[in-house]
C-alpha cells in the first residue's frame, strides 16, 4: 500500500495558505482518482483508493504542521507501511514557484512538517517538493508561508496540482524521475516554464 500524505494546517483560515499546497495537491488526487469519502482517522482525515496498480491511502494530518509526524506514524503502524512507500507532498521555499521536484530522504530545510515526520518515522521517505518561492528575507518567511496565495498565483497552483494528480500513477510504479519530468513538461505546455517572482503572471 502507498501512503500519500499532504502537509498543511487544518481549518478554513489556513486553507489557501502557501503552506497548505500539500493539502491542495492531495485533495486534487482524491478527486482525479475517485477515492472514497474522507473520514476521521489517525489524528487526521484519510481516504482509500487505487492509483495505478497500487492500493493507496491519502492522509491529511489534523494536527498542526509541526506535529504532522504523529498522524503519519499512526497510519504506518496500523497498515504496516514501509517508509519507502510513504510519499509526502509539501511546500518548498527553495524552489521557484510552479516547479516540482521529487527526492528520497535528505534534509528538511527548516520545514516543521518534514522534521516531525523524520523524528517519528525515519528520514528515507519520498518527498514531492512543490516550489512556492522565497520572500527574499528570512524574517519574512513565517508570514509569507502563512499568507494565502495571491490571486495571480492561483492559475499555476491549480495547474500544478492537476498535473500532479494526472500523473500520480508514476508514483505507484514507482518512477519518481519520470513523474518529475512529466510535471515539468505539463507545466511548460501550460505556459509555466518560468515564474520569475511570486504573484507574477506567466513567464515568456
């Protein structure tokens, strides 16, 4: 079984925050692949379904970001899921907006959700890093990630979440490099080859 985790903060006021793009991606996978209804479990909400050849469980922790690992650890223990079968979608300050990269393990780059998962579950899980750009000043990071996406950003956010869901079967194969490349090509095809600054219109 594949455990696909979206990171974010629970509650309506955080729904459109940059920090919640992991939730947004997983919600799009839920719709695209016709998963079952969300239900309260493992200190969060889960949905059962199928992605390609694999059974999959979607999980959005109901704890705040810095306690995300509690929900992930519970789900892993219950279903006896190995760390290599855990895929975490999260926001990434160190990637430009509209870019996506996949990696296994590595550092947590100051991301409290990843830090919590690593502390409670181990480090060698797969991370789908969704670029949100950096505000340019470390002092601005907290308010930046906890603010909503600007209206001008929403088209690329929606396109990236859609592309992530459309090609999710490659995560089940698994073919992480192929998945990353498909997303890159899809975003280029939609005119998002470059987003130079946060909130900027499509690059040319």
